[in-house]
């Protein structure tokens, strides 16, 4: 029953998940902007957000269509 | 002849097709491999790439591909008699649509879940990708114009569907708010939503909304068309989870309810009532009204969805291929998804061939080409349901009309949304930034222009419909070419893809030429459609040339190594 | 040595206005074009305030520090006592953002070490070092340092006088709190949306969702926003005043006019204007000619609107370094 409900909710969850991921990707882009060569007026403050992003970093750069890690020193793949 | 016999024969053909032909395709042609690591597993991200149970995935796939088009096509094409439509729907589903949908699902799965557009780029080249964009643009443009006319016809022809149609949009919005803001669970909320919808249908049946002929000085048809485009523009700009997603749920339920009612009505009607549903339409109409184009090739583009539709390839490759748990599931999801749509078209044939009360009435409805259409489906289906399950004819007609309107409206606003992306992409290519509101306005302006150019006095009917089918078949040809190229590269038998490709391509090309003459008819010219048709003809030649070059190259090149797909670099793409 | 206005009663009125204007402030920023004498004026003002019994800190934010040179003592990143005139205290500090930056980096590193798996530590640290070298990082560290010095007012000091870097740098620095408040709010809005989606997703089936405790990330963003907003308030609520220093020449006066306009945009009070190194009109032909030029320039480009305290300092022959000279400047500015 639980599984059926989950399956029923699947497409809805997916559309919410997509929009959530868009927000998260934007966040990552802003925070990692400096490292990607986008001047960041707040680099000092963004750096303290970076630890929270590394975990999802691999999925992010692949989603952005960057096959390998764009950060010279983060050799995640 | 009894409708029941036709229904049973049709079902038998579809089931045999699934049991025998899809097995052949899965084993011999596509060689589906249970151990192949599907994109859903390889790139699993919990959002797009999610391994999904095959029955559930089939449900999602089927409800995504089935819409108003498999109803409209057969309802128009029955004018040539029920047999041609029946044969094209059943054998088309078995040898064309099933093959195409399964093939595109397989092709995308073998390419990390990429869309047909990027497959065109990979197998045909840069020009192939550009070509794909052109065809998609034309297809979407025609679908919004054609469906605006279809919906308007339904709202005017079945005034009782006005309240449930617009009410359903309100219900969908409330469902969206309940889920997103109030965090209510989805199942009870949609159950309440569906109950609300059917209450609205009952209400609408009591209170039909008939607009006066001089309504607002522009008449009801123009009013509805403008309203639809305004609605479509707004809906396409909203986040999907607030309106589109909940409405998809309501549509999904309606699809299954509608199918059950139609088939149930025929079955019960034939077995348990005195007035057995008989086919009133001619088997082969030798006395078609003046102005009706010839059956060959127009049948093959009038019924696109329901026999073979390029649109399905987009669902197969954009969405379903990313959720396939095992490659072998593609047979059920892709092929049986096509069978599902074939069932909807078959149901439509039963309604328009067997539901209309008398031969005289049938001839009255089908007085000229394009006149019957979806309104005939509503009338015939309503009558079948009254006879079979005792639901009053007008209420039944309201149920079916509302279902068809909601399907068409979904396709329409999705079309506007996708077209907006295309317009923005074209703007980007021209180094010109177009924001989403302006892009939407451009799309709406073009769509409205195309809709109004068709003449709304009623007898113009659905002139754009066969052209829409032609474009849809052109897209299908492109997809079939890609499948054939892949098969050739793997040195497998490409005939199951090549033969349908040749037939569909020849028929749609021929149809495009025939329509060119009609659009230039001095008595009743339509220069906008004429220009569009020319563009389609040029694109068709282009498709043929590119596909031919790519196939020859595929045949000459060394065969692809057995593990070529596994070695493909896993790059995600999200459209 | 008479003020070149020629009207000494008017001039002394202006000086009292400047003193009154400054006595109500807890922070005073002294700024202007490079080389106009900001360090001398800021120390003079600080000394004058200390001479009225206040505890004053003069803080240099110009990376090319000259406070120590002016006082002929060694001044570093922690305050040193410079003078104790008439019961007041005058301390000086040369702010060094490098130390702040390094402390900040150390804190981030600690968080990284805590949150990331061991194998990523090295890579993450190297990446962090790169970010530390970003052009804005030094500036932000200076802002942090200014904020922490500002916090000393009301406890250790009655007034902090900032001897700032040349105009452009200082204006950028002062506009940072507002820009960063906006930046933080956008990020918070982004997190809000993301979490609302998450909540809707998790409640799809059951209809229940737990109110997650606020994530560390959001707590940090919240703290930041409060801090930036507080900084912004500090410089715009009237407790801070800006003293613009210029010389009476056309180019510096033009830049001065831009500075005054920009301060108005930023909402920072202009507490007074000091025209430094005015040439005396009665000391020989050369200086007389210069004095006339300056008069003309000032007439063309008035450095202060009516009502803003405007004080002139004469060109002086002496070497203006050391406590005594600074005390003298202080009384010339305010006496």
C-alpha cells in the first residue's frame, strides 16, 4: 500500500524535486562562482558556505554539463 | 456488424501484437539485456534518474503519451469508412507505434537517457540536431493551433462541458495549493479533486453555458480561442507543481475512467441490452462528401497518434528512459504504452462508427471532411454509454467532452511552454535575449494568428489537422531513422524500423504535396498553412537526405563493438 | 596664519560647529583623495576629542599605514596608548586584515574538517587558499575588522576615529554592508524555497512533515544577515559621521564633490569638511598667487553645502609629526 502511494506520488515528487534542485544548483553556482572564475564580491563569506556544498559537488558539475571537476584542486573524478 | 465483434477483433490484434511481435523485437532486434546497466541506475539522482517498477512506469508513460490526438484523428478519419481507420489503428499500433515507442525507449536507454534531439546530433550530426529543432517547432506550433480549434469546437458543441472544463482548472489549482502549501497527502487530495470534478460535470450537465452569437461582438468561437490562449499563456508561466502536475493526476484518472466506460458500454450493451450497438458507419465509404481528400495518403496523416506518433519518442527519450529499471522492461513500458494509446483510438472508432444513432445522422455529421471530429466522438460515445450502462446521453457526452477538452488543454499549455523555450533558444542563437514573458507573448501571437487564419465560420473545420499529423509523422520518421542507423551500426536487422520508416515517410510526404494543392485552392486558399506546408516539405527532403547519408555511412563504417554503449561517457543532460 | 576666509569670527564658528558635530558621534570616518592629509586630520580630530576628556581610538584602515610614522611610535594591530591629554585617552591602531582573514580561514577549515570525509580535506584546503586570494576577500576582512573595532565604542572607547584609505576604496568598503545584506537575503530566499520544496515532497504521501531544525547553513546565513544589517545601521543611523578632507585645488575638489554626493547616496552623514594646506595670502608673491587660485577654485566648487561645518587648515612650514604637532592641529581644527 505504502509502495503504491509512493508510486502514485512519484511524478509529483519529481516535479517538486526538479525545482528544488534548480534552487540548489543556483546556490552552488553562486557559492562556487569565484572558483569558476566568476568574480564574487563576497568570496570571504561564500567560502564559509563551501563545506556544505562539497558533498553534492560531483552531481552538480555533471548536471551543469561539466564532465570533470572544474575546480583544479577538487579531484572528484 | 456488431460493435462488439469489431472491438474483440481489434483487441485480439493488439494483444497478439504485444505477445508475438514485441517479443520478436525485444529478443531479435533490440536484444534487450536484463544485465545492461540502465541510466536510471548508472546516473541515479532521485530526481530524473530513478529506477521505477515497470507497471508504475507504464502508467506514467501511458498517461503522458495519451491525449486528445488519438481521439481526434480516428474521429475525423472515419469519414472514409470504419475499416481503413480500424486497420491503420490496429496494425499501425502493432507494427509502427509499438516498434517506434519501444525503439526510441531502447535507443535513449542505450545513450544514457538522452533525448531524441541529442540522439539526432550523435547519429546524424549537427545538421540533424538543427533539423530536429525545426520539426519540433513546427509540430508544437501546429498542435497549439489545432487544439485551440478542437477545444473551441467542444465548448461550443457541448455547452455542458464549459463549467467542468474551467472548474477543473480551479480544482487542479486547489489540489496544487493543498499539496504545496498545506502539505496535505496527495492521494486523498486527488480523490477529493476527482470527486469535485465529477460533481462539476453533473452541474455542467444541468447548467450548459451557451454564449450568444454576438457575444462581446466577436462571437463565442473567437471568445473561447482568445480565452484559451490567455489561459495557456498564464498556465505555461506557472511553476508546474501548482497547476500542471495536479491536473495531470486528474487527467490520468479520467483517461482510465473514460476507457473503462467506453469499452464497458460496448461490452455490456452487446451482451445485456436489447439494442445491441451496431456499426452505422459504412465499412468502406465509396461515397465520400465532395472535397474529401483521397484516402491514400491522407488517412496515414489524419490518424497519427493512435497508429504512430513522433510525439511519443519525446516522452520515451526525455523521461521514461531515465526511469527504466531493467532494459527488458522497455518492452512492456514502450510497446504496451503504444497499445494503450491504440486502445483509446479503437474506443474512438467504436464510438463514432457505432454510437451514432442512425446512418442518416451519421451522414449528416460527416457532411464534409473534418466536420465530424471530436464532437462526433462525444455524441457517439455518449449514446453508447447511455445504451450500455444507462448513464443519460447528455451526462455521458459531458463526461467525454470534458475529458477531451482537458487532454487537449494540457497539450496546449505544455506546447506553449515548450515553444517558449524554443523561441528563447532561437533568440539566444541570434544574440538576442528574450525574457520568458515576451517569449510567451510571441508564441501566443503566432499561435493565435495561425488559429484565426483557419476561418471560424464552422465549415473550415480542421484544415490544420492533417498538416499536424504530417509533421508528427515527420518527427516519427526522424526517430525511426535514428533507430535504423543504430541497428545498422550494430549489424542487426534494420527492416523492422526501415519498412515502417519508408511507408510513413512516403505517405506523409505525399500527403504534404496533396495538401499543398488544397491550401492553394483559389476558391478557399490558406496561405499561412501553404507556407507552413512548404517548410514541412523542405524539411522532409532534408530529413530523407540526412538519414540516407547517415545510414550509408553507418553501413560502410566498421561495426560498433559490442560494448560501445557501456563505454559511452556518462554525461547528463537535462532539458 | 589667519584663515583665508579673512573672517576669523566666522571661522571659529565653523570650528565649534565641527566639534559639536563630532562630539555626538561614536564613530568618525576621515576620508578623501590620497595625499590630502587624512592621517594628520584624523589624529588631530582624535586628539581634540581626547582633550575633552574622552577615550578615543584612532584606527587606520589604509593598508599603507602611516599612523605610526605620524606619531613617531610603533603602532600595530592592537591598540597602543598615544597620548593622555587633559584626562582623556588617545589610543591608536593600524588594522591588519591579514590576521582576520587567517582566523576566518582557520574557522572555515575547521568546519570543513568536521563535515567532509578525510580524503577530501587536502583538496578542500587548497581550494580554500585560492578563495582567500580572491580580490574581495581582503576587503571583506577589513570590513570585519572595522566592525569589530566599532563594537569597542561604548565599552572601551567613547569614540573611534577611522583614518581611511583613499576615496574609492573607502566608498566601496562602506557600501559593502548594504550589498552583502542583499546578497545574504537572496541566498536565504533561495534556501527557503529549496526547503519548502523539500517539505512538500516529504509530505506528499503521509501529509506530515517534520519541521527540521534550522540547518547549520541557514543559521550561518541568518547570523551573517544580522551582522551586515547591524553594520549598515551603524554607519547610517547618525552615530557615525564622515569628515571629508580635501585641498583647495580643482582636481581634488572635483573628487571631493563626488565623495560628498556618494556619501549622500549611501546615507552616511557628512559631519564636516576640512580644506587642508591653504596657502596664506600675505607671504610673498608665489603663495599669494596660489592663494588667489585656491579662492577661485573654492568659489567655483564649494566643498560644503551651507550648514555643513567647513574648516580650513593653513599650509605650515613645520614637520607635522609627533604628539605636540598633532595636539596643535587638533586645536586648530576645533578651537
